[in-house]
């Protein structure tokens, strides 16, 4: 690989590498190229390329900016060939304020460089791909113990409306979820995501005791099979939570290692400092230094074999559609490579979602995950729409930085969220600001990815972080108005399918006004958000996608405070306007 050089001029920095972060095969004949620009005011980029055996025959690919009114932090373009794309050499031509420079392994130069980047070959196994059913899907995330229970229950559980604690059990079941599938479907949900369901000691089940048994408080394997079958009949996929980083303190594996020490066949399943496990000194690796969750040793082939078998067994037994992979950052990459290959051999269109709270780039690749939980985006959304602590311009830069960490073929399946079982509820964070909550949800629906609703947010559940965010679903006092707003917002992806799979660009109108443009071969839409406290008008005459012949208050769109509008744009004309 050609060494990368980053050379700054007095006004601009450019960066490109011959790696998957910047060069992404979509098919054997289509490859997307990216370049990052910093402090590049009024810049445009063209990739000049040629086949290495025909250096005199050059071609030009105009790179697109994410921001339609100014230079974004990265530009991208897709090169298409009639046959396998291979042996390409290329440099970038950057025009800024009338001056032309070139970017290559030599850095930024005013002359055409003698060195060039190169792309050698696309093998079939190099191609970035995602399950087609997951593209632009809408998810619903359920904390199983708190969603719904069925029939008379004489177990040691608390009344349904009790205050949640770290230990109390409410009695939610898989049958309870099955009975509520019509409610979930009515929200325009395509994917059901469950917290762990396997046998464990806690109410949250992240301390596994038996990976091959459904926890009896939730039901049976047959209950899971019926849930998946009923969900599939409604067009809903089912994703389970795979807790493969650690097990429960009371698991037979860990307890045998504690009791028998090195004589135990499971002793090397854990990472122990010393000749025996001392639970009082906690001389074993734990997740989050939490005594009750000892980490597994993935360098042990028996551990790897056991977990791979878990990954495929539930595909075979219950026909599940994916895994949400807990604490993915703490598990070695070689294990994830093996896990990905193994489960895909049992179900080719299985969806793999990693839990990550940071830059997801290291986990999104051809034989790793398709998606991660996009907590960095959640943080940015909260700062812009909920707390108003950043401007639209600052928000747009954060969005661009986040999107750059995700390979473009994976954009449409990225798990986007406002909350989870590990965060405060969005209603609590917004201090009950309905407009802010509605705008944040509308943004997720308009943005690229797979928007996921945490159960109860649609009816306005409140709560700070764990355990308060894990309240029971208030079936006897649902907020029908809030639910209707959620239904209408999520249904926008049905009314405007371009929101599922269209290209993405955005625009900043002012500190409080932000817009998104989504486009595919059939449709183009503009979505505008006014998070401010006053009504504002937007001048659309210079957007390029809206014709100057548009007669809408002399090329102006009126935006009420705390609202969004979605406009269908066809043939460079706004032909339909819908407001929520």
C-alpha cells in the first residue's frame, strides 16, 4: 500500500487512504471512493483516474459533497465499470476559490503529481453487502421482563406498575410479546429486537447461565418459535441479544472453576490472575469490573466453539433473523470474524448488530458486522434537538464525521436510536418538551439507517438511567395522542420509500434550521426541521433541487416553530407538501 501523506496548505487539509475506510467495493463492478477535506472553503473535488496500462487515457469522476450549499468534511463518488473494476490509478483535483491543486501520495501539490493512488482488484468476498430486508427497516427494542405478561402469575413478581429496581421482576413473557404483535405492527415496525432471553439470574438476563435454554420466567423454546413464526407472518423480523463477552457469576462454568481451580475443565474459560479464583479479591476479568459478570477467554478454542454453536443453534431452532451483539468492543476481532462466517453459513441474510458506544469503524467490514448501535449520533441528536446546546452548523459537522466512520453500503442498516435500556428516557432528557421529542424522532426517520424505538417511548414513558428507564409498559394508561404521533412519523417511511434507501445530503439554513435531502431513482424529498422558538421562512430559490419557477411565497417555505416539513420534489418542482 502506498504510504499516506497528510499535507496542510494554509487553507486546506486533504486526506485519503487506500483502505476500506476510503475505498469501498459495492459490487465487483462498482466501487465508492472517499476523500476528507478540512478547512476547505468553497472547494469541489474531481477524481482523475486511468487504467494503469493506459496512462494516457484519463477519466473524470465528480465527487459529491454531503452539504449541498458548502463543502462538507468529506466527498464521495462511485466508479462503475462494465467488468470487474481493477488496476485503477487515481489522483484528486481540488478546486477552491478558482485555484486548482492536486492530492496524491505526494500530498497537496499545485502541479499534477508523478505518484498516484491505486486500486488493484475487487474479489467477490471483498464486496460490502447487507441483508436486503434490513435496508431502511424500522425497529422496536423490548426489555422482555417489562413489556407484557400473560394470564395469572403466581411467581415471585412485583405488581405491574411497581417502581423498577435492579433486582425486582415484573413477569414479562414471550407470549406477552406475541399477543402484542398487532400493536407493534401498527407502529410500522419491521424488526423486533429483544433483550437477552436465555436462562440467567437477573431480571435483565445479561448474566447467562445457559445459552441453550430460554429463561423459564419468559417461557420456553416453543414460545420463542411461535413468537418468531407469528412475527414473520406479519412481516416482522426478530433479533436476539447475544451476550458472548461474559457469563453469569452463578453459571456452572464459573462456579466449577471457582470450586476446582485449575482442575476444572472450565478454569481456562476465564482470565484469572493466580492459581485459583478468589471472588473476594476479584482476581478474574469482569465486564465493567462487575463481580457478577466474569469475562470469557475467547483465546480458548472451547469457548469459541461453544459460542459459535450458540450463534447458529437459535437460527436452526427458531429461525431468528439476527443478533444484537453485546459489549462487542471488548471481544477480540478474530472471534467476530469467525462468528460472522459461521452464522452466515447457516443463514445468509442474518443481520449482525454490534453494541458500540464509540467510533464503529473497526467493526463494520465485509466479514464482521453490518451495523452498530449509533450512540455517537444519538448524542449529537440530543445536543441539537433536545438541549439546543449546538447550532445546526455544528450538528451538520458531527453528522458528517459520524457518517464517515460508517461504510456507505452500511448506512441504511445502522441502528439509530434515541434511547435504550442503558440510557435515560428521551422524554426525561427533553424535560417533557413534546416538540423536541417529535423533531428528534422525525430526524431519525428522515436520516439514513434503521431507526429503533425503545418500547414505551411512543407512549411517553419517563425515567433516568437504569433502572428507572426500564419501567413496565403502561398498557392501562397509554397516551393515544403520543402513540398516534409516533405512528404517523414512522409511517413516513411507507409514504416516502426514498427515506429507506435514498442517498443522503443535508443543508444548514440557520442556527435553528436544518434540512435533509434524500434521493433515489424514483423520488427526491426535502425534510426541513425548525427546532427554534419562532416561526421562520426559508429561501429555497438557490438550492439547485428546487426550480426557480416554484411559486411558494416567492420561493420561500414558512416553518412554524418546533415543527418539520417533508416535501416531495419531482422534476425540480415541489409537487407535494406534507407536514407533521
